[in-house]
């Protein structure tokens, strides 16, 4: 509990002056127009977006916290006291309405630039002071790893923090020189005035930095029993013929052992440019091992080439084929893609065709809207058409039309019938939209427009609370310049002004302030203003210097990585940890195509270094 005492001292010292600071108060009272529920939430989200990001920026992300995904790579550099640099830090953010301060968030940092305090305060108009409402305290070790993250409320009567929860982390090194971490989550019990254990994680990282998990075991604390395990995650590179393997297990108390829940394995192509095969394993409690496997082979553009199922033969210790699906991207006259189902013939040791199908599903109706099927003719070695049909529904969900075809001896589809239901004449024979959602993005992947419209059916008006449009503008560095929100005028069939927020950026490239306006018939009226305050501090610089240069960023086609050692593996991952590109550097400069990769944010990993890019 010694660390907690130090934290409380830090809070009291830092906030002592804040509570005593006077606040100019105006007797004027402003009445704010009642915003529509959904739109008000949108504004609140936008107003707190930047502050929220700042609040969470120094909370160390948990690599692989969602264990059904590959862990997200991250870099937490080691700090060195001997070198210092001058950097700009956000000190506080103040929000005001009609010139009257309403709330603010205050930050503090250690000598290396780590955020150690985030305090939220509201204006007390009666006492002309700032009242603290909540705070978060962080502590770090010499390597820059977070050792304490504690959250507090505030007792306004006693003017002291009220503990809520905290996370305490300790680091070490195992026999293989890998970094280890023990992390415990506590919650505060007000009745006993004690911290109560909740969950614990024991982690072994790959190497000496807390970037990627090799193993993690999770425990729950049970009163009178102590710590009980419930989940284990493991991850290995270059094992069992795969490039990467991740596995998850659950603890079965009745068996007193770990039982597998799911396992994923990835095999890269020969050039290690992309993932060629993804394998999913299923566990057998009876066999006490992984016994069924599904292999998905992928094309270079990420499309699935085939999906094959295998079962483990314990006697021969081999994986025997069961069946597979092959994806035909040549399609037919109905579909661009068809799925070929095959079974394994152990006599010939070959895959044999069974059927070929294609279909589309209507999510709203919960039914298949189009379907085609071919069967393989073993005698002629050709595909034979069996059936094709399609369905359409009106806005009320009534079946509007059903069309069927049959396959002729001339190997062509012939029309059978087209059944139409009675059409709703109130719509005057037109299909009217009931739901409309649309987004637009700029070349850097930032959303510049979002529109949504909802109504019950084609004859009812649009819902005010769920129908709106927003536009966004950004500068070249990706900072938001403004946001505009519009509501739909159903009478005139046009979008009308509702509210907007304008951001002002200072010469240093940071947010100076933003102003929130509401539309008042003919003009914009300022309602609140948020101001950002910064200071410059001398902080320690990273002992591990970033040597890798990645460009262009944002990237459209080919990405260049400069500075990697020859033979060093370069990976490009999305924010869920999925590897989208892998290659080996054969010289000081390497490149990889990003042309077929979806737009978004990606992480480029070179050894222990990670660089964020935008596609």
C-alpha cells in the first residue's frame, strides 16, 4: 500500500492549489435550447473526443487483450536520464459557455513526459472555485512501463480523493531473458476501507520489451480460496511448420488441467509478402488435444481460395482430409463468385467435386434472396444446373416477386415463371427508401461526411431523432478544422443548419480552442468554448533511437521501409493485430505494395520498432 500513499500525496499536492483557485462568476443565466436526444449525444461525444483521447493516451494498451485476435503491436521505449529535449505538453482544457467557465481538465507529467495525473473539475458558482469530480493517477518505472493506474472520485465535503479502482504492475525477466509482468486489478471497498483483489495477469513477452505476448495466464480472486486460473493465451513464431501460432485455453477445475478453446495458425507465402494459409483448430476433451483443423488458403489480394477440413488420426498421427470448399471467382451469369463443395476420395487420394452454389442473403428479411446450384456429373465430367431462383419484397416486408429458372439440355437457363404480388398503389409504383446511411472519405482515410435517415415505412415521415447529416474538414496534418451538423426539413426536402464546432490551431500545430455554435433561425449563436493550454518541459529522450524511416505516409500504392537490417522481418498489421503484409529486407531499403489493402490505420513492425501509417 506504500505506492498508494505516494499517489494520494501526489494528488493532494497537485490539487491543493486547484481547489483554492478563485473563479470569476457572472450572475447572468443562460438558457440553452433543448437539443434532440441523438444530436445532443453527438455533440457531447465530439466535445469530449479530444479530451478523452488525451485522458487515455498515457494508459498503457494491453497487447492481445482481446485474445480471439492477434495482439496489437506497440512500442514502449526505454528512457535515458542523460539526454533531454524540449517538448510541448497539454496542461489543461477549459470549456466555457457565454464567457463563463464551466469545466476543465488538468494534466501533470513526470520528468520523462509520462502523464501522471488527469483531474476533471467543474465550476462552483456559489464558492467561485473549481470543484474536483474525478482523477486518474499513473506511475512508471525507469524503463517507462506503467506500474500504477489508479482512478478516484472526489469527496467535496472532506476535500479528498475517493478511491475507485487501481491496477498495479510489476516487471521482471525470465530464464530466457524475456520481459515478464504481473498485473493485479483492485477495486476499493468503502465499508472496509481496503483494496480488494479482482483479477490478475501473469505475462511473458517476446523479448525484452512489452510489445507482444508469448504467454498470458489470467486469474480471478475467490474469497477464502485465493487466486484461481481461468484463461491462458500462448503465441509462438516459426513452430509446427507455421509462421505464427496463437492458442487459447480455459482451466477446467474438475479435470485440474487446461482445455483448448480455439487455436489459430498462420503460414506466409514463400516471399513472406502475405498470409497464404490460416488454420483454425478445435479441441477434443476425450483425446486431450487439438483434433480438427480448418485450413483457409488465401490469394495475394486477401480473397479466400479454398477452405479445407481435416481430422487428426491418433493411431497414425496424421491429419486426414474430410471435405473442402473452393471459391470460383469466374462465376456465372448470375453471380461473380460461386462456391465448389468437394469431398476427399481416400482411394485415389484426390478431391472430388460435389456441387457448386451461389447466393445472396437479405439481412432485413432474414431470408436468401437469390440462389443457384450446379451438381457435378461424374460421367461427363461437367457441371449440371439444378436450380436458380430470386425473391423481392416490398417496404412492408411482403413478398413482391419470385422468379425461377430451369437448366435445359442445351446447358442454358430457361425462364419458368415470375410470380408478382399485389403492389401497394399508395406508393404510385415507386420504390421508396426507408433507411439511408452514407459515408464519404478523403484520400487520407478520414471521414468527411456522414448521413443517416430512418423511418418506419415509405409513407411515414423521417424520424427527427435519427435523421441527420454531418460534415468534417481536416488540415494536411489530419487535425479537425470544423464539424457541421444538419437536420432534415421534410417539408422542403432539404438539409438545414443545426449546430457546428470550429477548431482553431496554433502556430505549433496544436489545438488552441474550439467553439460550439447552434443555429438560431438566421445566424449562428456561440454556446460554448473549449480552450487548450500548453507548456514546454525538458524531458528524457528515448534510449532506443528510432532508425526506421517509413514513407510515403499516408500511402496509396507502394510503401517504402528504409533502415531495416538485411534479412530482418517487416510486418504490416491492422489495429486488430491481423498481419496484412510480411516481407524480409534484402537491403537497407525495402518496399511492399499496399494497393489492395483497405483504407485505414496500420502498424509497421521492424524488429522491436513500430511505426503507424495511414492508407
